[in-house]
C-alpha cells in the first residue's frame, strides 16, 4: 500500500449540486475555507454548467473571482467547450472535463453522445496546453442507470480515446455507486496497466455502502487520489438515486488509522462536516462525524 494518498475535496461542487437548499456565495466560500483549514490542498470548487439545469452552481464565475488564492489548487468542472472557456477565464488551477462511458447517460448529462464529447475534449486538450491543467473524469465507469452494465471493453475504448489527447489525470467515477472492490481492482488495474504514466483518481459514491471498501481496493490497485465530500453529501441531478460521495472524515479516519497519510486533520474535518450539516438543514450520511475519532482527543 502507498504511504500517502491525496484526497480531493468535492463538497463545494458534487457535494451540494443536488441539494434542494441553495447555499449562498458566502456560505460556499466558508465551506471552501473550512476544507482548506482541515488540510485539503485540491478542491473541486464549482462547475461551469447551465444554471437552468444546475441552479446550485449559478454563481460559479463570481465564486471563482472571490476565492482566496495560494491556499489550495482549485478545480472547476466543465461539460463542454463553453464551460472550459469559463473555467479558463476564471483563473482556476485545473479544469475537470467529463466524458460519460455510456452513450445514454452522456446524452442526459451533456446533451450529446459520448463520441461528440470526446471530440470536444480533443479541442479542449489542445486549447488547455500550457494554460491550465486539464484532466478527465470518466462518468459511469462501473455502471449506467440507463444502460445497466458497462463492459470493461467499452470503458477501455473510452479511456483510450481520452488518453490520446494527454490528460494530466484520469478519474474513474462510480457515479451511481454500483461498484464492488473486485470491479475497482479490475478496472483501475486495467487502466493503470495500459497507461502507466497517467495518474488515476477515483470518484466514488456510497449509494450501496461499498464506497470505503472500494476506496481501499482502489489504493491497492494503484489509484493515487480519491474524491471525497465532507459529511458524505452529494449526488448527480441526472442520475436517479445517485446518493452521496464517500465522507471525507470517514476516509481520513480509515486511512490515517491504517498508517496512510492524507495531510488532513480529522477533528477539523469532523467539525466542518457538522457545520455543513447545519447549513443544509438536514442530517447527512457521514458516520465518523457522529461517532468521533479514536482514541478521542483529550479535553484541554
């Protein structure tokens, strides 16, 4: 196993994008600040998408302008060329472009087929070169809510087309939380073997309670970074029943107690998750935020 793993905090983007309550700009900036204070050094802060479809991200450009710079690497998600241009203009450190492995879900998510999105990625990769780090998330890499099973051969075909244009990182997303550790080991292992020079990141949803087991399997198979969300909040507006991400504080507890460094402060993560729960006004699924770490910190 690795001695350290990078955690990419996604609560400001994937965490809140499916929430009924719209958080205002100051609250979002406070959330990002709490993530930074807890040790997050890469944060997916927003998505540059149509606000009519994802109203939670309507303030993406203004949020980017108000970010405190130099404290972390900030990532913006884009689904098309327009989103990429907005991320570039916002001066973020990275853009995360999405290509969905299944054609049906790609059409629901982005309005066009997978092949058309890959063609858009080719142009974006060329435009990004020397200007902004550009990575790709392969959505529904382990299963699709509309087509069902996504064969490994289909995933490898999509990854091959994406890899041809030099992403700085490829993230495999279990968008609807259907993967098991065996699936993770097989697919991360296959991608790593075929493209050993491209770092692999995992985006895992805990829809069926396999998220942390999948995170462990992913690290063992060679993933170098894991997405997580404070409190385990999250979900996709375009995927039925795609519930929360793996909770940041639960992941930090598991890894740090196993001797794998994350650079994150568990108690600060717990406090941030509890704060976010209060802002959203409903219970969130994280477990360590309720139980606490172990051994419990000594009273001052």
